[in-house]
C-alpha cells in the first residue's frame, strides 16, 4: 500500500510539472489517503 502511495505522489509531481493541476491535486489526495490508511493499519497490527 505504501508503494501505491509513493507511485501516486510521483504521478502528482509529474502532472504538476506538466501543468495538469487537476490531475496533480487528485493524485496527491489519493496518495495522502493511502498513507493515512497505511499508518492506521500499521498501528492496528502492532496493537493486536
């Protein structure tokens, strides 16, 4: 899941550099939520 988040961040950086701000914003938001989901699942797995 963390790999997907990094992939979305790279796509966002490339899209932002090319001027596609809508795509960059969307992929950055998806990447952010994937990181949050990863952290929640990591904490839950450590607690259980």
